[in-house]
């Protein structure tokens, strides 16, 4: 596996780099050796945050963890990703015609798929063109943490969502 480690408001010391590579290196049994793991370490006040993104063909495996100690965050994020890989193995592999991003051991191992994803409610609503800022206001008025709308500037379906720290995000399709 190839690690891409960056630091935001924190210097990536050799000790931190080693801890990330050792802990997340345990995931190598699930991936091929040429899989890239993107790791962002950041510090905001007392919050030590690690974000891990693993792009694989057809999917993105991602987790972020926050604690008061970066080493604890590193431990937590590895456990979460491993749990995700085991829980959603069949769905991840089925989505891809071939499992080139994953190791043979992971593809052939049968993990218990205890929780099946069930959609229990479906809604239909009219989507009208609006600007992202207006969509954020509408989202707040509805009390939701995301809102689907047609962007008046691009005529494409977009999603605005609430982020931590009372900020907003915008998801736009890449065509």
C-alpha cells in the first residue's frame, strides 16, 4: 500500500508517520499493494483529527475520527475501516465487475453480512432551481442536515449538507 500523509496545522513527525503506517498497514491484507491510502492529520484546538480516504475502483472507503490524542484517533480510524470492509464486503465487491483493488484473501473470505441495508421510507418532492445559498436556507427551515436541489447556475442536481462547525458543503456531479 502507498501512503499519502499530509498535516494541517500539525507537523507530520516521523513518529506520527510511523504510527499511521503501522496501524493502517494492518489493512494491507484487504488491498493490493498498489492501493493508495490518503491520510490527513489535523489539529483544531483540543481536537486531534485523522481523515482516511481509500479510493478503490467503483467506491471510496472513508472514515474520520476525532479525539484529544492523535494516536487514539489513529487506532479508532483503523478499527472503523476494518469494520466497514467486513460489513459491506459483498456490496463493495458486487459493485465492481472485478475486484482488482482488493487482495485475493479479502475477496475469497466470507464475512458475516449481518445487517442488510433496508430503505424503509421513500419521498417524492418537487425540485425547483435555486442557488446553493438559498438551498442552505431551505435546509435550515426544514431542520434537515442535507438538501437536494437543482442549481440555478448549472441546471444540475446538487446537494448541500451541514458540516461540523456550523459550515456547509456542496456536492456537484462531475460529468
